[in-house]
C-alpha cells in the first residue's frame, strides 16, 4: 500500500505541492493528470525520496520514505520523465549497474534481466549503447530499470512520452501485466485517454492540489 498524508513541498515562497493526501492499494493503478508545473513530478520525486518534503508523510508498504529510506526504496521502481541511465553504457551495462544499486544478488541477475528484457521487448538492443537508441527504446529501457528487483510499487512519470502507436500499445500491455501481478502502479500523463485505458482512479492535479473529483475533467 502507498499512504500519502498532507504532502507539501515549498520552494521559498512558492508552494509546488500543497497538502496532498491519498492511498493506493495492491493491484491498483492510480493516474495523475495535469499540465506542466501542476505538481505531478514534484509529488513523485518526494514519494520516491529524490527530494525531501517540506511537510507530510509518505509510506511505501509501511516504510516511511524519510525515516526509513532504505527499506522504503526497496519496495520501489521509478521511471522519471527522463530515464536515469548513462548514454555511454550499453543497455546491459546500465541494467547491471541498477542491479548493483538495488542490491540484487549476482546469482539472480541473469535470469531476472532475461525476464525483464522479455517483458519490455528490448532483447534486440541489449548490447547497444543507450545513447544510440530511439526515444521509444529509451523509454522501454527506462521501464526495464524500474522493474529491476521486481518491486511491489512502480511509479512512472510520462511512461509513454515520445513512443509511437505500436510502442504505446506495448507499454500499455506491460503496465497491465504488472498490475495483474498485484503490483501498485502510479503513473502521470498529460493524456486523459491514456489514463482512462489503464487506471482504476485518476486524480487531476492543479496548482499543487488534487482537484475535487466532482469537478469535470477533460482534455481541454
């Protein structure tokens, strides 16, 4: 379970996220919809421990992201809006480096990475430099690194950004497949149609707050 209570982030006099609260249960997909600057990415960065909150609390499967970050982050896989991978390393080298960061046992890596590559369809580019990949393949490799260690919670910031129609279909199937494994998935998008296809619930974020669900949400 994800538990977020009164999460707030201030940058000087500017409040980027203003007292957001919500929960997400096992096997659910929650979508964040909103324009640039609405607070979606800042919320995700606080939830994953990339930045600290000014106020509030985030618990991932009972572990507090600030007071117990090691155990909290073990539950997480995160794809930021730009995949956090090295251009001068191959896909294989990048994923093995993520294994190191996540403390995956060396005896488990080969089988696990083969399975992840099958899930996200990157077998053909496994030995290529990350910087030489198309935008679509970079997003797939970004998804792959989020799946390393098979975490219970997967947080995805604009996972379909820059992907063509065929790739979009594949990413949707990947997300649905992970949900069927009883994973918790949180994803942000500008595209309401995209979220409607995937999510059990959608929150519209505007000016750092969750818009009241009774208000109409549209692509306008």
